[in-house]
């Protein structure tokens, strides 16, 4: 009875009823998924800021554009190896970044 009331209180905001796990291994999986979600979120946000920094330094013809470009490529590869990004998505982003980088280096 107590668990039923607890479930109802948790679900009150969403107005949807969902089952909380009762099995011990399922409870552990919920904890693990929360940890992994936080890790993936932090990796994604860090990656986004690095990509933005690389993009702006390339467009502004900054002195550190080569280092920022290399760091962005490295972080994209790391995100793929950790399973945060899909391989094709990372390759698409790398290609787009490389096109911008090559345009600015050929102008100089």
C-alpha cells in the first residue's frame, strides 16, 4: 500500500502512471541508467562547447584555430568510442568542420 501511494505521489506532476521497479536488479539498472545519462550529458555539452569554440576560431581566423580544430576532431572521436555519438554523425560533423577549416587556410 505504501509503495502504491509513493508511486502516485511521484507521478502526480506528469499525470501519467508508470511502474517503479520492484525487483532488486531492476532498481540497480535504474540507478545505473541515471549515472550513464549524466555522464553522456556532460560529454555532449562539453563536445558542443568545443565545437562552437573551434567553429568561431576558424571563422575569425584566430591564431589557435589549428589547435581548436584538432581538439574538436579528437573529442568527436572520443565521443564515438564512448558510445555517446554515432559514427556517421561524428564523421559528418568532422567533415563540415574540415571544410570550413580548409576554406580559411586556403584564403590565407
